[in-house]
C-alpha cells in the first residue's frame, strides 16, 4: 500500500551517469547531493531514497532536484534494480510489516 511512483530512466551524454524522472516532487526547488562515503542524517524522502540506493551498492553519488534523480554509477555497475527502488519509495506495507489498526492510533475498539 502507498502511493505508486512512475519512474522513467533516461541516459545522459556522460557514461556512468543516469537520470531518473518521477511523477513526484522530492525536494521542491532545493538541490540535494549525497555521496556514498558520507552519512545521511535526515529522514526526508530524498534522504531515505539516497540511503536505499547506496544500500544497493555500485553507486558513488546521488543528486536529487525536484523530480529528477541523477545517479553516478560506480565503475562496472549497471542500473539493474534502481528504478524499482525509486518506484517503491512510498510503498509502506511490505511483506513482514504489520498493518496498523485503529488501536495502533489510540482509538478504542468499541
């Protein structure tokens, strides 16, 4: 469950750089840049997405501006699975995750 995100992969003129355009705005007018060798402190959607992409491996930097995610792949890496990671950004209920009920939010079960 959650909001589906449409992802379009677009190659760039530079080898190893790939752009992904989505149907959601992640940063507004701000530009976020993340490096694999630096910790990501926040929990905003661009922060969460960058962490997930780095967990995949094979990525050196992630830049996010509005609805465009630019990925700098590591040497010998490909884009397999990246679009799926981006598309699942707002999918909250995954296998093994308990779905909340009314009691989880403090409502009585009358």
